């Protein structure tokens, strides 16, 4: 089975900072990678699909990159409402997938 | 407005059963795969089950195979999760999510993601 890891597990940054979260697959998954944001007490929200495609309605300060085994989610300028846990998800097929363990983002 | 509304959560004894429902509105339900994702208290997300547009194909994570069953009624715009032989480790918020499949022509592949989520329903397993 392909394992997904994320780093860091948590981070603290200041408003306006550039924030980068990494997701790594144990084997190549090409660009079959999505990113979700889960604000405290809320349902997850799709941010990025196919590693780098911005979901409709998502602010442009969010971006994704990578392919194969290494992927990044970048927030270009952190805002207070970006406080959340961010999950990567590898898409195995139309029906199956695996989430990464998550990265919690806090404001310093 | 596109909406998913889960119901059916509650308290059940170990070994018991529960049936979750997710009512969809605002989109052509029969055109989308549907999924159940759970989140144990203080833990991450786990994709539990998925079902194709017609119901002909399903997916289950290993930990629920043989105990959970996903189904759908396209005439009622509803997806279900029948949960049996419930264990304490099944305690979680269960989310219903819509599956969207898109073609990425830069690399010539299909990518599936979950673009609409319900608010979740809580399942507690305790004696």
C-alpha cells in the first residue's frame, strides 16, 4: 500500500507569512493528489485537485505543486481565517482514496 | 444551492447497528459518485466507503469490510451507510461527500475528489 505522510504535523506562523505544507507518497502517484482545509468544528473543504488545480471559489493565495512523490500546498500570505488543519488525499480510483495525517496551522 | 444533509447518528451499544442517511439537493444526484468519510475525536480523516453513480461499484476501507454497507436510492437522492457489528473504534463524526471526477489534459489522467460535504452526523458506540 502507498503511504501518505505530511510535514510538519503543526506549524505556527504570523499573519502575512508564506506557509508551505509538504505531502509525500511512498511511491509515485503522478498528480493524483488533492488538498482539503478543515476549519475547527467544520466539514472539510476542497482547495486543490490534481496537485495544482485551484477549486472554484478558493482564494488565489492557495496554490499546489508537485508530482510523483512530493507535493506542496502553499498559502502565499497567511490570514487569520486560514487557521485550520490541512489534509492531502491521494486518489486511487473514482471510489477509493487515502488521506494524509494532516497539518495543523495556527497563528503566532 | 448544493446541499448534503446527514442524519441517523446516535448512541448504540457495541455490536449494534445503525443506518446513516445523506439527503442531497441542488444537483443531479445520479450523476455523481458518493462517499462516506469519518473523523474520530481529535483524529484525522478516514475514507470509509464510496459508491458509483449507479450503485454497481463500491469501495470500503479494510477496517469496515463485512460490517458496513453503502447503498444509494437515486429516486430519492439519498445515499446510505448501514453499519453493523459496531465497535468503540467506530466512534466518529461521519461525513457524506460528493465525488467529482475531472480529466486533467496536461497529464492525460482522471482525478477524483470530494467537492461538496455535509455537516456530519455523530456516531457513539458505548454500553
